[in-house]
C-alpha cells in the first residue's frame, strides 16, 4: 500500500478520520437540494481550514465524511467549524430548516481513525452508504 504523507513547518503526518454526525432529533432534512448545498459548504469550509474532504456522503438523517487534516489543527476543531458554518448558511438559505429544528446539528458526533484497513476500503464504505441505506 502506498502512503501519501503531508507536512507543515514542523511535522509530517498522514491523519485521516471517518466522521459521522446527525441533524437534531435525527430528522430526515438532508435531502435535495439541501444535501447538494451541504456538500459544497463542507468543501468550502474545509479548504479554508486547510483540511481535505476525501469523500462525503449525505444521507437524509446523517452525514459521512472522510477528512484528512493536520493533527495540530485537530479533528474536533474541523468538525465544529464544519457544523457551525454549514448550519448558519443552510438555515439562512433554507428557512424550513429554521422552523423545524432549534439547531441543525446535534452536539455529538462519531470519529474514528483508521489504519488496519486501506484507504480504498474506507472510501468504498463511505461511497456505498446510500445503497446500503445506512
């Protein structure tokens, strides 16, 4: 398996995270056109934070993201920024989200690093979530 590493001024790293989070009350609000706009917002904010979204799949009631980021920035900061930014913009652009939910996202999320499986296996898993209904 070939490994791609990144570096900044003082570290070399290869940190990839599988992140999953849900709308408040696991409401099924992430449907077209909200899901399409959400993907755009995630990429926009990730670029600003110098993180890479390697894969993303939006389900009606949750999101799967595969994120590569500098460990000095921290995955918690990245997730917090992605959720805050996307909530603010989506609730402005899609007023029905404001009326149906007190906030767009739950406070919690799932995150896992991986190393015992290849990146391709995780990418395939994320990409096939819609087919599996999960």
